[in-house]
C-alpha cells in the first residue's frame, strides 16, 4: 500500500520489519527479499538470500536474489552468472517451476546486466 502511494521508504521500512520477524527458514524470505530489491534495499535482500538457501525446495532461487543484489550494487560481472544459474533453476526445478513471475524478473535482470 505504501509503495503504491509513492512512499517507498515507508514500504521498505515495513518490509524490513516483516523480514526481521520471519523465522530463519521461512519461504516468505524470497518474496520479501524480492520486493526489497524492487525498492533498492540490497543489504536486507542479501540476508534474505541466505534465508532462502536454508529452505531446501527454494535453494535454487538464492542465486536469483544474489544476482539481483549484485545488479543493484553495480557488479554486473558477478550478477550475470548468478542470474543465468537462476533462470536454469527456475525453468528446470520442479519446486520452483511454479514461479513464472520470478523467471520473467530473472530474464529482465539479465537484460539489464547486458544493457
């Protein structure tokens, strides 16, 4: 709601508060980390990637978050292999195949890295 209202800092603060309350291996860390990256918060998103790695069925998506973090940080040479790995994982892993929005965002991030 805050983000749609144009108050990105309030939206980021609320997402950080949600993230801080999540259990260590909560699958919601993926969604929260992804939204935080949309708002430019690479630091908390990096922590979210570590939590995503702790969820067995979501481990392949940690490279997606880490790749997007590297893009936000301007380190596209490090981002591109992580994002390519994420595209393959999202496309082939049964557990994460049901995440077409993430596949789209991974391709968009790859394009941004090459652009």
